[in-house]
């Protein structure tokens, strides 16, 4: 008598839009049943989908790429909208499935726990797997069993755990039922911007999808990793992996990235370690998010709740448009708007300028980045903003105020980054490229620049701004030691 075939199972994709090293997919195949792959567009109010408009653009192209990948292995992706628990229950009834496989998305653990309970009440199991991070947050603990608040000990603990799991290759075939449930049309989701199409240049820099992630990784390992430690601080140099958006959407696993840096020449050891620390920082931010789920809204250091912020709408608007009069800041903000991305060093400079020069609450900057970055990540974005603000765990002290002119001169000495993103300054002599307000009239005239017309004068004096920020910090500390 032939054995009865196991029941159909549901594979629910979220922030894991890949076939390679997908633990939930691997387990679903191991169940022996046919698999119904689904992506659910949930209500925006749940804040569990894309974080903003830039990620909507990415999601459209990533889902399209995933559909193509699944079709190449004899399956397809079903697109559905609605409350996840309702959609999954309907799908289970339609297909006869009694099990849903997922990969954990730690930013939505609270929502997922509710879904698990509601599905269980209907006789449907939901089984979750690890894969979004190098290691499960619960594995990385201090000697006393608590969570780490400082990154270096966290990094040391990760290294003691050994290598992350060995990545699992993409399957050659994904068993599918004879008829998959009817899918919604991706175009009907209207994820792409129009009137105007502010993402028109995104595709010049990005190829969303699993193959795009693999290509980025191979190019980085073969070329840029050799000079990573030095080059990663130079915004005009193509020396970073630019994998952050692919990691944010789960198009490549951090374990796959980690293992790709093995067996390299011994001379690369320091560069590899420096790069791996960046992967570990991502894990660190998620450990903070696990402890403080409202990391994007609540100061980790609650004494910053008393900080006296100064919000000027005109100054905030100038910052978002790259019209502050400080070239390195403006270059970063314009790169962000044009490509949905900003070089990491410049992210710190622009964030410091908003928080400490303009004294605008870090949460407003976090929300702007969340909406405009293709690599916006609920843990990294919030954690990094709190780091700059001084309110986060293991944060940069608030009294460390970046001078935007000196930062530009140090990390973009010839002004190549500024010239690329602030073209009205392209003809300005390198001596003044980061301080056009100090350039003699004849130098400005030769470069075709008229301050206040073709390029703005500084919206604030940095010396005044620094003094104001430090005074606010002293007041926060109750008039204690001078910063």
C-alpha cells in the first residue's frame, strides 16, 4: 500500500526574500509536502512591511525577482493582502495545509506571537527558524546571563561562539501543488513612485533581488575588501560592500556573507575582521531592539528625555533637501534622495549636524532616513541614530560634535564626493570646496558661484551651534562637569 503524501505546507516570506540559505524553505521541503510560497502585504499600521517609500520601490523589484527565482524551480510566489492571520487561515483552508514555516523577523516578534496563538487556536502550527542574524540574540549573553550594552565585549562573545551556521544552498526544485492559489497582481500594489518618479535613478546603483546580492558580494570580495578598513571612511571611494539593502530585505543571509570571507589570503585578515565587525554590529543593534522594542521612539539612556531640543521647520527642510550651506552635509543628503543610499561616514556627519548643530530631535532624522533609505532597518537605523545622539547603548558621547567642514576636509580631501552630488560647486578650488563661505569673491566668481543664490550660505554658524549644544548637554547633566 503506497504511503500517504504529507499535507501541503505554507512558506510565508517576509524579510527573507531568497532561496539560498533559507532555513524555513529548507524545512518546508523536508516536510515532504507540497509548498505554497506566499508574501502577504499587511496593513501599514502594523509597521511590519517596508519602512518607507524607498523600500516600497525595492520591495516591488525584489518580489518580482523572487517570483522569477521560484518559477525557475517549478514553483511561484502567491501575493496576497490583508491581516496576516486571516490570510494564512484562509490559505490553510483552501490548500489543506496545517503548518506555516517562517524565518524570524525580530522586529515583529510581538505581532508574530499573537499570530502563533491565533493560528494554534485554529489547528494551524507556525514554525519559526533562525537566519536573519549571525546568531540568535539569546545566545549572546554576558557572564551573568544578561544582554550586552557595549559592543566590543559583544563582538568578543560572538567570536567565542565560533562560525555561524553553514549556509544551505538554494534547492533545485520546490515541490508545488498542481494548482497554486490565485495571486494578486504585483502592479496593483502600486509600490513604485510616479508623478513624480523620484526613484528614477535608483536602478543606476541597485539591482534588487537575490542575484543582485550575490553579484555585490562577489565584487566586494574580489575587489574592495582588500582596502576595506581605510577605504570605508572615504565617501568618494567605492570601498564598501553596499550589501546593506540586500541584507535588510533578506536577499542574502549574513551567514552567507560571513562564510564568503573565509579562506582568503592571510594579508586580508585585518580587513576581514573589520568587515565582520560590521555584520556583528547589526546583530548588536537587534539585541538592543529585543530589549527595547520601541528603539526608534524611546531613548535608551532615559536621562536624554529631558534634553531641550530646538525644532525649526525651515532648518529641518534645508537639511532634508541638502541646502544647509555645508557641502559634505548637502552632498550626503542629496545622495540619499537621488539613490536611496548614503555613505556610512557621511550618515554620521549628517546625523551629527541635525542633532547637534541644529539641535533637532534625533527621532525626526531617524524617521526621514527610514522613509528615504533603501536599506532602512528597524534595528540599525534606530540604533545608529541613538549612537550619534549619545542616547544609545555604547553611544558616541553627545559632547563629541562633528565639525562638518573638518570632517569634509578629512574624508573628502579633494572634494570628489561633494563635486559629484553638489554640482553647483564642481568648479570650486579644492582649498575651498568644503568652505565656500570662506572663498574670496574672485574665486567664487571664477567657479560660477554666488552664495545665497546658486548655493546657500550656511544656515547656522557651527561655532555658535557647538556652544549651544554643549550648553544643552551641561543643562541635561544638571550643571555638572564641563563637556
